[in-house]
């Protein structure tokens, strides 16, 4: 056979999954022509398919060296680099391929995928749109553009694309699940749940689909099935919940004579929210060790049932069983009618409370704390700027206090908003609790500060995004989890200013 015939034969073997035979043919070609670019390229794809990604990179790079003007070589190299997490190099490959072949849809599609992996969602959407212009009805491109738009919070356009995909491919599980995730905050909750169930019939072991389904169920108050589905989160490999140990996960049985480790699985707000269950665990007997972030240790040390606190990363003592805090509602069979909503279940220490009492005693007027941004990676759903509280500047006689930590803490204060910032003195949540204990109210977006204020029984007004966390349920202005909390919900227009205007009006009524 000629080299071209051998390459075509190797392609057929590759497409049929007979990788060893494809490799044999290609190596024969390369024995005769060591710089045969097509042979090097296809052998690289065989190596990648076989799980040898570093070897695949070497081979495809050699193919590009032999023939630098092949855009498809660079696209496939970029795909292999993405598998290795080398996102920036994949972006370079995509841009180089686009320069070689401006009419290719594969290069901008690769660019979009690489930009998503690099956390550059806005640029990814632009890249996917370029790909769609060249091949408008390719379902994979429509799906990835929809995923990127969903990640940016552009839900209406994302939903439209998912609907289009389902019109062509009604059994596309990804479109079913993600459209269901978009619809769950709306009045189409029944359709949302039906879409999730359909996705799971198609791909019953898909962890992400189970996660979306769990959130929809819990938001709808379907706790019996929701907490069961919520356990699928433990199968996310990136969650990496527990330190390696042979000890079993707690099953809710009696703990007399045993030691249990409770892990804070999520962020600060998650730990504060689920800490309400710690005394319930103590009711089963045993010795409780709490494993959490260092910023929470002093606050959680005041929970009476906790014997010791281990900052995350420090060695754990011997223990018999363990569980992540979010697994406790399932074990205690939490339903809407028996939510453990008694507050306060977290308190400020006497030293911290007295310190802030003295600091604030000279400041007249009602004292209200503000937090406008969180540290979660889903911040696209939440506010990020202090500017949303601009309407509060028109409420006279109130002294506002910043409770905002992190990079957003130094944002410019809106004109006319009287705010004092002591946050440089807040080193952990015990310090923050001391300050909150001396405020009349806290107004916050959905972040850890709102959970802390609610857990302390402080009057709390929480601004809730349209696509909200499951804890806030649907349509309610109160929270059964936090009896002293009031919810101000964003409308379907996702307009924060309207929410803040309503908060300002309520403040005038209360303190005017």
C-alpha cells in the first residue's frame, strides 16, 4: 500500500476503536517516512484515546513541526492539552488554528471550551458565537454556548438554546437537565422536575444531573426525596470531602462511647447553616469533633455540644465515624414541618460582644450592618458591588456598618450613604459575631454574613437572587430556617436596584 492508503486504513481502524491495529499501521508508515505529518498526527490521536496524553502532545507537536499550516492539527492538540489542564496553551492552539483557517468552526469551538476551562466565560460566549456563525445548527455548539450563557446568568437566552436543542434532539439529557435547572425558580417547577427525571432516565449515573434534581426538589420543599438526591454530591471527585481514613460514614445510629468527626463540607455560610444540627448529633451520645475552616473555629467553639475543634488541615485525633454537616438533614429526616429553626444557635463571645459594645456606644441612631458580596464561585447569581445599596443613602438617621470582607470590601461608598468600616478588626467570624451582636439589624446579600446574623437571631433582611439557593425555597418572604430573617427576592428581570429600592422603603417605614 502507498502511504496514503495506509493512513486511510489506519483511520478506519481508529474510527472502529481498533487502536492497536491503527498504531501498528502508523508506525510502519513512520519507519519509512519519520516526518509524515498525517501519520504523526493520527498516532497522537491514538495515544490520546489510549490515555497517554503526554505522548499524544509530543506526537501532534511533531506533526505540526512537519506541517505547520494544518489548522486541524492545532485544534486536536488543543483538545489534548485541555485534557491535561493546560488551558492557556489550548487557547494559543485555538487562536493559531483560527489564523490559519478563518472559516473553520472547530477552532473557535475549541477556543470557547478552553476559555470556559480558564474561567473566562464572557470571552467563551464570543468564541462560541463565532463557531455558531460558521455552523449554526450543530447541536454540540448550541449546547456549549447555552452552558456558557447559563454560567454567566444569561438564563433566558440559554433556555432558548436548550429548547432549540430539544426540538432537534428531544432525548438530549444535558439539555433536559440544564433547562430544568433554569426553570426551577419559575412557575414551571413541574416541568423542571419532569425534565430532571427525563435526564436521569437517560443517564441514571450522571452526578451533575442528580445534583440539579436535588436542588430543584429542595427548593420546592420536597425534602424527603431531595435530601436523598443531595447525597449524590459526595460523588463529585473535586469535592474531596474527607481526609483518607478507613472509618465509615455515620448512619445515624447511637454514638454512646464513640467519637464522631463532623466536617464542614462547603463554604463559611454552609458551615454556619448546618451547625444547627450539631446539638442533634450530640443527642445521640458520643464525643463530637468539628473539622472546619480556621475562620470558624472560635465561633463554633461556643457550641456547647462540641468537645474539640480541629482547623482544616490539622491532624485529626482517633475517631470511630464521620459525616459532612450537609448529610445531617437526611439522617434526621428533616421536612418542612420539622426544620430545626430555633435561634440563636450561635452566639458572640462575651469578650467580643463587650469590645464592640464600647466601640459603637458613641455612634447615635439605629445601627445596621451591610454585606454586599460573597466569596462563592457562583457569584454570577449574586450581587458583587456596594452600588446596589445606593438607594439606602436616601434613608436618614441610620448609621450603617460594613460587614464586608475580601477584595470587595474597599469599594467606593455610594454618595450620601453614612457607613463606618471597622472590618480591618474582624479577623474571623467570632469577631464578626461580636460586632453583629451590637447592631440593630443586618442587611445582606445571600452570603455567610446573612447566615451568621440569622443563626444569632438578629433581625436580618436578605436580598435573594432570582435563581436562588435551595435554602430560601420558592416565593416566600420568610425563612423557616431563620425565624428573624426576612427575604427580599429579585424578580425575573434580575434587577437588584428594584430590590434595594424596596428595602429602602421598608427602612423608612421602620425607622423613619
